[in-house]
């Protein structure tokens, strides 16, 4: 197999020794045409570019992965050819829940910090939390 393509926001992309790469092997077969491969990151044509200057989760290594004519032997197919969709859905069902939980926790922390700040910051001899415009912003944050 010869794999070409790229993907952004890959966790541990610059430090991994091996990658699971989901590819379109039968483009006309929709979601049934996806195959999972084990690809060594030291393979010819496999490279990564570190993503810096993130807004959060700075300790997590994130990268763009670029595959340029990466040759992968048949024995590196995970499961069967064109059966990767089911593996992908299993991953999303378990792995992405934790990412969503992180986002909710970060949003709650931002709201808590905004409420605390509004309660302590004063302008025109009153707390800014007493201004209706600030109350609307905080209510919209809480609703979102």
C-alpha cells in the first residue's frame, strides 16, 4: 500500500513511534471504504510538524502528520481492508468523550473566573457585576 495525505491536530504526533492511520482505500464505497494501517513514524515519507502557540492544553504534543508516498506492507492492515470505519467509530465513542469533558471543564472554569472578576472589579463606584450588560454576558456564558 502507498499512502498520501495529511491530518492536523494529532495528539503525540511528534513523539510517537507508530501511528494508526485511517485511509480511504475504496473511495466509492462511502464509510465502508476505510482501512486502518499501522505505520511506523520512521518510514520514508512520514513526517510531522509540531503545532505551537495553542490557546490551551499546552502540555499536550500536537502535530500535523504528512504522508508522502509512504509504503506500508499488507501485514500492517489492522482488521480487514475496508473495515476501518467500525474501528474508527469505536475510537470516537470512547476517546472523544474525554476531550468533550475537558472542554466543558474549561468553559466552567472560564465562567467561574468571569463571575469572580465581575464581583471584585469596580467601575463608577460599583461592582461591574451590578451592570445589566455584564449580567447579560455572564448569563449568556452560563447558558452556552
